[in-house]
C-alpha cells in the first residue's frame, strides 16, 4: 500500500506507521526488565525495517539477545567502521537481501570496503558483489584467483575460433543457441568426453575454463569442440567445486550439472532461482532474506520454472537428468537414470541415445525443434479416461482493440472490460458443464481452448490457474502481446496451463509457452517504421495426454499453432506423423479461408483439427477424418459477433489412435501415411 491510502476503519497508512514507530521506540527505551527480551527484539526488527534512525539503541541494554539487532541497526545507519570483515559482510548482504533497496545497499557498503571485506562479500554473495563492481572495476584487483573464476574475471586464453562458455552464455542470454535441450545434451556429451581425457581431473571447473567451438543452426547449437583449461592458483572453496564428500570418480556429474545450470540460468551464481522481481526488491522494506549459495546447493530445484522462462525448451527428461546429476547422499536417482550410478561411459551412452531421439524430432521442413512432453495425470485415478475439450469463442479483445500506442492492452479501461469478459466466460463454462451433466451424466472437463490474444498475462495466475486447479483441466489460450525479451519487440504466443498430480507435492501446475514464428499481415502493419512485434518460437511443444490404465500405452499427442503459423505447410508436414490433435487459437477475420484450411488439414495431417477463433469473426470449428460426412464435422459455429461455447469428446481413444489402420469408420489415410 502507498502512503495516503486508507486502512480499514479510515486509518491513514502513514499515520499508522508513525504510531507503530513511536510505540516501538518507546518499548525499546524502557528499562531492561520492564518487557521481555523477545518483545524488545520484535520492536528492534520493526525499527530496522522502517525507521533505523529512530531506534534508541543506546538504551537497549548489553544482553546477548540484543547484540545482533543493535549491530544491524547501526549498519543501516551507516555506522560500520567498528565491524570486523566477517560481521560487515554478513550485515551488508542481509541489508541488501532483506531490508533496503539495491542503491541504498551499495551506498551503505561501498564507503567502508577494504580487501578483506570485499573477499568476504564475494565469497558469500557473488551477485551482490557484482552489483558493487558495476561502478568500480578496481574491486577485482584484490581478489584471489578462485573468486575471480567464480566471478568470470580470470584472464581468457583464446584458442583460435573458440570462445569461453561464460562469454557465450552471458552475451546471448536468454535466447542463446545453447539454451535448449538438444544443444545442452550435445554440449554435455562433448564435455564429458573431454573430461575423460584429462590426465589430472580438476577439482573445480568454472565457465571461463571451458572453451567451445559452436555453429548456430536455426537457434540450435552444433558443438564442434570443447576444451577444458586449467585455472591459475590453488583451489580453495569454489562456487563450482563439487562437495567434499563426493568421490573423485563421481566429480564429473557435479561439474556437468553446475555448468548446465549456468547455461540455463544465465547467471554466474547458478544456485539462485530465476524469478520475476518482487515489488519489494526496489523498495527499502523488509522481505524474506535469501539463503546462502552453499545451502542452496543442497536443495536445488531444476524444473523449467527454476530458470525463469516459461518458453524454455527443456522437457521433464532434462529436469530429471539434472536432479540425478546433482543428487546428494540419501537422494534417489530418478527413474530411468540409473546409468549415472554405473559411471561415465553409461551416461555418455544414455546422452547419445537421447540426442538421436531429439534429432528425429527436428522438423525437416521448418528446422523447428519438436519437444515431446509426457504429462502426469491431474488426479490419483489411474483408470482409462476420455478426452473432453471445450472451445470458448470470446469476443473481447477484438481486432479493433489493438492499437499502436497500447498493443499490450495495459490501459486500465480495456483491462477492466477484458478481465470482466474473461471472468464471465469462465463462469459460463462452469454452468455449461452443469448443463452437460444433466444429459451426459458427466460434467468433467479435460481441456479448455481459448482464441488467440484472448487473455492478458496478468490474468493467468488470477483466473486461469485457479480454473485449471478446480477442474483438473488443461488450458490452451492465446495471450495478448507481451515483451518476453528485454529491449526487444513484443511477441504473440499461447500458453499451456497443465495441472499434474505429484505423490510428493500434491497438485502442481506446469506452464509452457507456445511461440508464434510468423507475423500475420495485420501484425506486420504495426511494424511500420518502428519494430513493435516480432516472431518468436523457440520450439514446438508436443503434449502427451495420458489416457490409458496401461502405463506403456501411447499417449494422445496434442500440439498447437497460433493462427498464422497454422498456414505454414512446412509445420503441418513436420507435425503430421507426430501429433494426434492440432489446435489453432486464432483471431482471424478471413473465416472462409480458415474453414477450408481446417477441412484440408484434418485429412492431410490425418488427425483432429480444432480452430478456436475470436467471436468478433466467428467460425470456430473442429474436424477429424471420419468416413461419414455428418460425423466428420464435430462442430462449426456461425454468425458474428458472438461469444459461444462448444464441446467435443474423444470417447474411444484407443480406436482414435488406431485410425491409420482402420478403414471401417475412418477415411483411407493420405499418401505417405
């Protein structure tokens, strides 16, 4: 809340804070035994967060219970000359992470730095030290070689056309050609083979010691060479050093795991989870402090969400591989990765096998990496189930709502209309499910599909995720234009929101972004003179929907293309033998063309094709290659502008997956299938 806002009962926030400050100061100033020490601690903590200059620390007593609080408040006042290097570094980091904003933390710290204090901060919080050095490169001069390595300041030795891993990653992040599953595995394969050739394995391997020769092929790296160079200086405690309990013969798995996390996070401190900055980060206000990097090493979460980007092209295979590489004693190896227990050769063989599998998913026509992602069920039930989908044809926003000054639709006026429309649409789906239960006897939902540009990113967590959790249903929705890459134009994309049940963590929600590579003609008009929109499709997701009670049964493969991307015949050709259901979120006024496209694709791709168009234009439809014409068209909405809801069911999934071999109820497959 901002100053001037009213709390309940009409209390002004600023006046309320002032009253709390005065009361806290009064409690601290009372004689030692008048109030309990723990209450005095809470009062000092409040004053440290909101008004350190008001704390009467002279009268807090000399007890050990108060000592650290007094030292913290004195530091926040700028009184730090009397501290030793260890206490100074701890308080400086605590102030940066829990009490003040970045600029204030730098002001409090820089004026009192010396060599020992610099080293302590660099060792404890490399990220904060890098913030301190942004305006003073001289701080690096007094650091030992091991810390310089952690901070990527070791002198580089160029070797022909090679570059250091540190330079490639930090220069090209977040869309480095190494930052996808296939490239990561190619790097890992080459790195382990080079590591095996080392006569004297290094205790720590930092990104500046790894030299690469790469070829970027459509955003995917061919790793031609990896070299590991020894560092100068004796190894002490490195951020990139494997744990002391790790046997020398197993150190390779930590070397590889740390470097893979560095590539994915794009941050020298690879232990830090990458997440959007909380508003408190830019304010001098209390917030939960981060743990030390050494503690984080023993609780590393290596799921896609840990690396900040919902479009990041890695699958659950890579997540489980990282977990197995970086496990600690007592942690089980993930199922399917037992080769890590048996040594380096087995892992290289497994990586090579995975590389060959992924190379088969490289689109021959488009060069796009198709990534298969097999889902977990959203409930504990393991019975055979159907696939029930719902297409919602929303009307707001329509094509006329997008204008150059506000392509992201952030203006408060349109935001209110847009959010209310989405809320009403989701409520309508709830009521329609109740209606369907009256005549089908089953009101559950498996998959909700919304049109292109249908949902503002701010409404995903507040509207769609709760809906997905409540109904245990997947959601595919188009998102309004959004800036994914700093300093670059907006992108058009869709979002997969997938609830999954975990026996360890309960119901979890996976979020993956499907990009759009090709801008439609109307979108290219917005780029006249100034680039406002860009195509962006890091990969094509293949979502494996589990339906059978047999664990070995083939899943139903779902995929999606955002509007104009669906007109790319190369993409359709690449997906033809990989997917079973092709969903197209659209905002397309040329309804007749998309009708004809769906009619053609459902046969040429020989699968179910669903178009979810905006209600301003109508024409949402679904077709599959059934033999009978009246069954082939599942639904087709007519008229505009209309907000409509349509359902479709695949009741017998087993028969649907065998459609290529059956001619009784399915059309004869096209040539090539």
